[in-house]
C-alpha cells in the first residue's frame, strides 16, 4: 500500500483564466478565501508534501507558504506543463495533481487513487465518474485526467511525448500502464470556469473543515498583555515563553528510601555486604565520601553522594544494621532509582511556550521554578445577544407563541468557562433599527460579537442587510447538522471593529456551532496554541446503527458507556432535533460524523468529542 508520505500533492494554478476576464482562477475569492486555498485545505490531509505549479510568476501564490514550481516548458501547455514541472521537482516517488479551481475535490482522492494504482500495479491512476447519456440512457464513463496519481519515474515518457509535439493530457502516458478509479460524486470534479459558476458555488454551504480553516487563517491574538501573580493566572493564556531559571531537580537525587551505592559493587554470584558510612536526608546533603564497598542511608529526594549512581530500596535489603547491609547481587541494575539533575527541566530550557493554557499542572511547574508572576493575554471581550420577537427573558410572562430565551444562558456558561470577559446585551427584537443599534453598541465595547438567531433565510432575518452596511461577511451557511445557518465576518462602527459570529437560533445548533467553530476561533483570539484550540477526537465503537447523509458533517449527541464486553461503546441519546436541548444534558459526548461518511453500522468506529474537560 502506498503511504501518504510518499505522495507530493501538486495544485495546478496560474492559468490564463480566459473565461474569467483574464483573471487567475486560483486567486478568485470564495467565502473570503482564494479558490486555491480551498483546494489546498482539502488536499493537505491526504498527502505528505504540498506544492503549487504556476505558469510564470509566482505572484500571490508565494503567500501560501508552499514551494512554487514555475512551468519551464515554452508556451502555454496547461496542466501538462504543471505535471512536467512537478515530476521534475518532487522528492517523493508519487505525484498527485489537482486543479486550483476544483474546491470540492474528494477528501479520499489520494487514498482511492493510491489503492487503484497498487491493486493494478499501474504507473498512473486517474479519477473517472459515470454520467447518463441523454440519447441512449446508458451510463458513460467520463475521465478526469487532471486528477492524476503518477509515479515520478514516468518523467522520461512525458519528455518523449512533449518532444513529439503532442499536447493532450489524456494520452501522454503512451505505453505506461493506466488504471481508472471510479468515483460516485460528479460534482467533486467540477471546476469553476465562469463568474456565474463561482457565484452559484458561493451560494452553497461551506464544508466544516473549510469554515474552520477560514476562521483559523483570519484571526490573530489580541495584543494586550498583563503580568499577574501566579495564583491569579489560573485559566489564562501565557503570552510569552517561560525560560527555566533553574534545573529541576537541581541535583542528582534518590527516587526511593533506601541506600545509595556504586553500581559497580553489584553483580557476581554471591551476596554483597556494604558498610553504611552516612545517612542523607532530603534537604541535608551528605558529609562523608562514599567509597567502593560502602553505601549511605538515603531518603527520597535527598542529594546523591558523589560517585554513587544507584539506590537500592530498603525493602530489597536482605539484612540491615546501623553499620552494614547485605544485598542479593542482582537485586537492582546499576543506575536504578536515581533521578538526574535537570531530568524534568534543565536551566535555560523553555519550561512553557506562549499560547499554553495555564491549568493546575502549569501553575505547579511555574511554582517549582520559583516564578511568582507571569505574562498572560488580556481577557477577550465578548458581547452576545439573542434575536427574535418570540423570545422572553426568564421571569417574564410567557405569551402565546413565545418561548423563553435559553441561548444567552448557554452562551454565558460556555464563554465564562473559556475565561472570556462577557457582556450580556439581552434580547434584540426582529427590527432592522434595533439590530443595527445593538451591533454598533457591541462593536464599541467588545472584540467579538456573538448573536444567536437571525442568520437564516427567514423573512425577519435582517442581519445580512445590516452587515453589508457595517462590514463584510466571509460566509453564511455551512454544510453541517445541526447549525447550517452561521455567519462569520467583521463589522466597523465609529472607528471600532469587531469580529461577528452569527450562530443559529435552535439551542442544540448553538452549542454545536460554538464548540466546533466559535470555540477554536475565540481561543486563537485569546492567543492559545493549536493544541489548546483544537478539540481532541477519540474513536469508539457505535453501539447501534446510526443514520447519516453523505455530503455534510453531522454532530449527534451521544452517551459513552462501558458495555458487557468491557469495551467502551457510544450510542445516540435518541431524537436528534436541533431544538431538543434536554438531550445535551443527557449526553456526555458529541459524535462527529464527517462529510464523506454515510450510514454507520453497529460496531463501526466513530469519532467522538467528550464534553468532560472542555474549556
């Protein structure tokens, strides 16, 4: 089987874009990001290395932070020139090419092409799809030769083909062995050729991974830093690296209560008797030199005497008196039960890196270094409100057709747990003037504005119109369930700016969108490192079948429990409607069903995110 680290993924970019007004298609914006960035985001997890191929000048593609390989062949040879350049530059045995204007490419493209190439012992594999011929009604295969996995050793064949004057991507391989791999989703291989096609794609929902990538690329940490006493820094994000001023431990020391000795005195076939010449307590170094044939009584944490490299635990001593001990010759190995100076941390080494969330272990580590104050990012200021004429606050009478506003309290809990400085702005009515006033007021006070409701396509949802006046929006919809309607953008008012996260109105959708999209965004704004911002996925077997529609990411509420077989299993809580908030109180995890997944059978492994431990 071909390992993904043996594949270089090459994005073919820098074309003429004749039907796009001579504009480079790869740099055209889709949901606030260049088309090629969408392709890159889907391709990156599938391969070991990445690069871009361009016709001439690297231009804006240099900002992607990847190798850019210009075409070296004369003339505009299109994808063949990029393939040629890639096969020349790639350091891996395989090259996977994809066009820069196909942002829906399959997430398993590399895996399936690699399997097809290996199974057929071929030199290259291309993707094909089936279409129904309108005239005959029969299935017709359509090849997509630009979506190609090829051995880089095939370069001489391509050179010979180009030298002959031929220029067709479909036939360059000549006598090389080709295999075709059938894919079911035709739209995954479509490319964007006209402004209308780009507009139509813009109107469609965004994938969850791409939305997460856009959010990660857009935000930068707040600039404010404050220095706090160690006890007050709990739960904050470290603003700069902490370099250890001392070594921990400061000396070689004993890991056991026992006797420090020379390891060379052990071994042989007979018992060993050593003279006890000193007693060493923690915090009170020894005063006697311990020679060969001698030992020192020592306590856990006490400094090892010079020359001694091993400690025998007192329970392994065969006989002991105030003046001597007797040991079995093989009771320990030389070097056992000795902690080395700097074993935990050496002086001058980084103890903690900026972006670290300061939890109990981090505070303890800093205290062990004698550090009394630490620099942390200032708290992120987040304003939030709910929208809707039907909403009532707790304590108010509930009129017919109205509901109590639960989302603000859910958001209050999640934001407080993150350590944000929160500003609850209450309920805003479904009126353009009220919504605009609330957004302007929040912009003046906060770094981030979070709304719930008002971002779907309903007649009373004025958010889009107002945001068009106040700022810009990167996306409106995401292919996820629950939580499809979600807005992300930036607004400005009276010289102040703020990020906007417009969450859905249904209670469970609010929580799903917060955990998987808003939470990592807020943590990055707080200066948290990638490990802190990301949610760890665990794999658990499904207790029963789970229904799932391909083409969107689904988050289902789950309960992880130990089955009769002693293994952990997960089951859904029951009905998964986005308004059933009680199910979130019953669940202890979220089951993450990815875009490419279909129905799950009982026993299949699924990804989950545990609620316990979430910031």
